């Protein structure tokens, strides 16, 4: 791992940077190379073509992926005069790379234009996940449009679409999306309102692997408008239970009240979950993790959740240790009171 001073010197956006990076590259560790790639991206400097080529030819797949995941990779069979030779060479290597993640970077680049990523043009599931993970301009309404098109056409399995939804909910585009934001852009608000309606309509008719992910992560409110309770009441299985347990969101509260008022319309598990959620108001983060761990279908799904739980426990332990340290420092810093001398009486 590079020290802060060395990383700053190597990544400083000056003419010398290319020579320094090329000289140091072969002697850097895998982690140091990832650091250096991130540092290049962080300064928002002009394209660093030399780094594309270095990353694309690195022996470690993770370095190749890290260097090319957000890079412009042209079609080497259709070169333009303005294409840099390093870009073309990196594209040739990525297209035939033995690592699926690296090939996905090339496929993603071919489906990207000035407007953004076209997910429907990606043929491999890995490429879709890479695009969703790395593309911060994949707006919510465009993503929902992709889901609806795929569900209606039946071209992508519900399990894969569920993974896309999960990935999107933790990706850069969704983190930037503020569901409560009100703007003067009427088209933007209209698009988001339509997307909200569409995604919950999908959840009510699609298979559980996608419906459950929508129930867990899709917004229940956009631009001040909530999903209708009758639409949410169409959900079934664990999907509706997830919505019932979504803390104190108005739409979730309205659904709990509706389920408890019409218990004959829902199964026993759903009614029991509504009662529990109404009494507890919300599940704790630990309970949500335990539920997700218990209901994960495979070890591949379960392990990240277990790791998340361990990290949460570690954060809690660190916070407690920090508090104890502060208390100890405060006690040491307290002035020691001088011992009071007992006055002697007049006769002794």
C-alpha cells in the first residue's frame, strides 16, 4: 500500500506523472496499483491513455478490471483518427481478455454513448452488473424502463433482474437520487412519478426474485407523492412483508393499517408481520440482517450479509472503545485535588 505522500507525488497531474507511473508500475503491488488508478480518476484530469494500456496488460485480473471499468474503449475494428493508440490497444486486449469482468468492461463501453448506458444492449449478466455498479448517470426512470422492457419481453430471468435491482440500489446513480427532491424541471418530476408507478406495478406481477428486491430497495415516495396503498396490497409473499417492515415511511404505515383492517385478504404470515411491525414500529438493522441471512437462497448471497453483520459489530465495538478511551483521557486530565490539612484546635 502506498503512503499518502508517495501516492500524492505519483498521481500529481503534471507532465511528469506519466513517466513516474510507467517507471513505478512493474514494482507496485496489486493494492498500490488500485490506489493509483483511483487517484488518477479522482483528480478529474484529461484522459490518461497510458494508464489504460498499463492496466490492460497487467497480469492481475482485478487490476485490468479496475483500470478499464470506467474507461472509454473504442471498437478497434472501427478506428477513428482521433482515437489514441493506447485506447485501441487496451480495447483489443479487453475484448479477448480471459476474465469475464474485463470483457464486461469492453461490452459496457460499446453500449455507452454521450447520453448514457443502454442496458438493453448488453447481452451478458456480468456486463449489466458492471455497468450498473460503475455508471453514475443511470437515472432511476431509465433503469425502471429497462426492468419493464425485460419483464415484458421475458428475455432476462427474474433472478438476474433481481440482482440488477440489488446492484442498482447500492450503486452510485441511486445514491445520488433524492426521492424527496422537488425541482422546477416538470419533465424530470413526471418521469420519476411514472417510474415510481411502474416499478411497483412490476413488483405486483413479476416473479419473487425481482419483486422482493423491489420491495426492499425501491423508493416508496418520489417528489412528495407516495405509492398507493392498493397498489402495494397487490404484492405477495416476502415482497409485501418487506414493505410492511420498512420503518416509518408513510406508505409502509398505510399498508400496515390496510392489512390489519382487511386481514381476510392476506395470508397469516402477512397479517402477523403487519401486527409485529405495527407494535415494534420498525425492525432494527440487526433483525433485518438476520432475516436476510436466513432467507438467502445460496451461500454466495449469504456471505456478504454475514460480513455486513460482522462489520456492524466491529463498528459498535470500536465506538464503545472510543468512548472508554475518551473517558479515560478525561479522567487523567482532571486536576488532582490537593489534600486538605486538618486544622488543629487551640488545645491540641
